[in-house]
C-alpha cells in the first residue's frame, strides 16, 4: 500500500508541521503583524485558571530585550529538538529544547557588552537601558541554510563596535565569514560630517529594530541613544551568504540630523515585491534628502527612496519629540494597506503603493485616526474573518480593538479591556487558528509602575471581546518578575515564551492532564496552499484547524490498492456534504482533506469531522466552481512560490527563471477537470481544468500552456505550466484566476 506522495509531502505535510510554528523573525513575519495565525492549542477556551500556567524557566546570563525565536525539528548533536533561541544583553545566544526544563543545547558569547554607564559619560545622560547593551535587536533565522544572524554591541579597549554574526543553528559556530564589523558612510554635510562624508559612529547609535532577512540580504537598522546628538538613522545591508560583503547603506538625513530607526524594536517591513518599509523619528525633513518623521518605502537591494509619507504636522512632531517612528510599519496582508503610529497617539492608515508624500491635513491617505491618548509604541493586527482587527494600547487606557472596514478603522474601538495600564511600553502578540473568530488570544506583557525594569504581568484576552481569560498574577506559581519595556512574548506550538529582566526565559502552556474538549471542535477551514478562508471548491485541498481532531502526533494518509487516497486515518474521518473525504494527514490540531468532487453543484458545503466516534458540529461554507490558492515554498502561503524552473530546479531569488522562460506553478482549488477526475485518485494522465484559467505575473498577463491536475499526484493538486512575460524581471507576485476566482497575491516568482 503506497504511503504519501512527493509533491504533497513537501508542501501539504510541511505546512502541517511548520506552518506558523516557526518564529524566525521579530513580530513573526515581514508584515510585522505580531500575530501567529497557526496556533491550534491555545484558545480562549483552553487558556484559563487551572488549565494554563507556568511550565518551567530557562536560566540565561542577562536581560532579554530581543524576542525569542522558535524552530521545530532542529538537529543538535545528532538529536532532533524543537528549539527556542534566546539572545541576551550580555551578548550570549542560547539554543534550548523548547519542551523541557534543561540546560542549553548550546550557547555562545559574542563579546564583552557595553556598560550603559559608559554611554552616559560619552554621549550624555542615557538611562533607558541599564546596566549593559549587548544583543538588543531581535535576530533572524534563515531556515534554508540553518543560520541565525545577530548583531552584538561590544566595548573593546575604549572603542565601540557592532558586529554581524552568522551562527549555525545546530552548533552556534560562526559561518559565512562572520563576524563582520559594521561600518558605513554616506556623502553629506549633516551632523558629524567631515569633508563631505557622514560616518556611522557605533557609540552614538543603538541597534534596536529586529533584523530583516530578505532575498539573500540581512538588513540592520539603527537609532539613537535617547536623541543624544549627533545621530542619524542608518540601514545597512549585508550578503547573508558572505557577511563581509556590504551591499547597501541608507541614511535618511545625510545633510541634516536625526531620522532614527528604532520602532520600539519592530523590524523593517517588506512587501511581496521586495520593497522595504521603515518609519523614521524626529529630525530634519524636506522630502528631497531629509526624511525624518516619515514612512519610507525603499527599493530592494539599493535602499533608494521609492516613495514616502510625512504627516502634515511633521515639524510639530519634531519640535515636541512626538516620534512618528515609535511603532514602525504593519501590513494588512492581502491588501495594500499599511499602518503606522507614534507618540502622538495617531494611527495613519495608508496605501503602500502610493504613500502620497505630504499634503495638508493628510488628505492623501485613507484615514488619520486620533485615538485621543498619547503613546502608540506597539500594534498587533489580526487579519480576521469579517474584517481585520488592530489592537492598540496607549497611556493610561485600556487595550482597544479597531475594525478595518473599507479603508476605515472607524471612530471608536469595537472592543476594549476592562482594565488598563498606565505604561504604554507593552509587549504584545496574538495567536489564533487563521482568521476564524473565536480562536484568537491577545497576549499583553505589561507593567504598571516606574522605573523600568519593573514587575510585570502577562495578560491573556479573548481577542474578539477583549475579555480577560487569564493573567499571571492569579496564581503565585505563574508570576513573571521583572521585565523591560517593549520585550515581547513569543507564542509557538502551544507554548508562550516570556522574556524577563531577571535573567531567565519563562515558558507557559497547557497544564498536564487538563483536557479542554472531549468531542472535536473545528475553529477554522482554509485553503491548504494560501491559508486564506472563503468559498471552497470541489477538489480543493483544505486545512482544518481545531481541537481534538485526531491523535496527538501527526499521522499521514495512505492509498488503497487502486491508488485512491483513504478517507480515514487513525480514527479521523471528515464528511463534506455527507461524503467521506480523502485525508492527507491528521493530528489533534490540524487535518488536511480534499473536498469531494461530488460536492459540485451545491451552493453551500457542510463539513463535519469525527474522531474516535465523537463528531464535531457541522461547519457550513459557501461553495465556488474554483477557489485557487498557490503553494509557497515554505508552506506559509506567502513569499517565494512552490515553483520549478524549466530545468526542474526550485525557483528562488538566488535561482531565478529566465525572462520569457517557462515555469511550473503548483496550486490547489482549481475545481473539476475535463475529463472529470475521480475523488482521491492518483492522476496518471493530463486532465486540464474545466474552468477558464489565467495567470498574471506582477500584474502582467502570462501565457498558460497547461493548467490541470499534476501527474502522479492525488486529484486536486494543480500544476500550471506558464510562459513568463518576456519583458519582466525581478521578484514579482503571482495571481492565478480560475473560473473568475482569484488566488492570493502574496506568493512570488523570481525572474532575471
């Protein structure tokens, strides 16, 4: 009996194991939403007193400002571990087994950190960070090479340095020519210039934002020490494959001053075309060479200004030290919307394809929302079914949720917490099963007393209602201790990893022996390629999320003697319109099924799951002739697509296709074929899609040579052979349209 299949094993199954369970960069993704949308174990039902609490702590050698990172199935000393990576202000990087209270799998110190009292004597009074500065910005991991990139600040014989390190995730050893001393200069006559050159001065700057890894480059950004002059904003890009190779440098104020990138630790954002977005703080602004108090769109690789936005009152913001750049940029995935906010308490909602520069009263943007309170240092965005929700907390106020509808966040929040906190420097994150209402938990790590570091509380809220379901002060065994501002918890694989100022990482999760449900509960059904919800189509591979859906460990599907995929695995069965569905895998939190072709013709499609004889409630979704979704190479639904070049090598930014050449794109949700495919059967011959199919690359029509079932795969896996437009180059978004239904536009193909 055949078990599994090459394409879907690489794409569908890896999505079950890794989708959303790897946290490889600050704020989870390059959209910087602070949201993990693939968390199945932690819900408003399972998180509560008696069922959720502190599991253990992991000792480290310094304060933790950087967000912990998480990666499953890492091989260390010949054994496989789920690993949480922790970087400290004492300049040490640790790799811990995320599931056990044990010593580090490995650790490496990257040099003597800078005593922050030294900054005070050299640059003026500076007390925001104490007692030392080491690894402040969140590192980033490249899973394709198994490399963690981190920037460490050191003081050596009275001289200040920043170095970029590339560490092997399995050993902690340096690789790719690391470490590299970070040095930079630009032409200019601004602060600290000499002979028409402005030099980067490590002693005047803090590396606060999370690192950005994009298309083979590591982007590192810098701000000031509490505005101690002279300072500038800086972004420096290095080759990920050779960190000694500096590729680009950007300074937003070469002929002036200021423009720091600090963003309360949020990383630079990046869109599907490779454009980079950062938000600068106070300084000089002219829209020509000076871009302080601006949202900046920078061209990929070159770091040249492609577009920008400055509020109409940018000079007032500079005069009053109301940094626009306090919270950085956040994308609303699946749209062109970008959100930014700062110390003034104003949220700017804009179209990132046309930022609009400066117009009186900000009339060029969809909305300028004044919350009525000062201090936006953090934002979380849940791209929720029924409308995205933006979560904010400002000074002396409750946590609030604002609903985005048609380019408007409304005039008032749609939900707010009962209590609030005086201090708006909270760490904040959201976990949910995709976009499904009722599945989300908003986690807020906050303090209510000065000075910082100070005693903190971790709060868990129902993300729909902002009703508190748990906090770390309910039980004495769950308390946090001291915490530093902007430090954010990380949610991954049923656990919450909480950084502290007490030299430990605290790990929270569901308590042993607590069972939240006896019958299966479905919390979300999405396209297994795009991870978007909406109508479903016959033949579409769907991912079903929830609780108690199957066994604790993932079990994969098998074929019968006729090469038809079985409809039951490990006592899990899914009935769609009362027809048993072929299953690709099952587990307690996620199941992948294929919508039977017998569902064609129905306006609504019902889904019910049975496990160990107990059935879930039926979920009813609208149907469509097709509901295409394009697979991505990392099973996230975004980024480089699961695309083969003409030589059958994987298309990547480092291995692009030739312009005008042919690529193979993999998708699902194409609907029925002609001749008709059989539900669950392996396809032996080409079966083209019955509905009209088109493909655009970067908005330009491409020639579809074949669109139909992928040979040798189970029916429902779609292959598109596409000839690329002759004039296009770069990393460009793909959109597949079948029967008038469009796929997501967040996967890309690289062309040269």
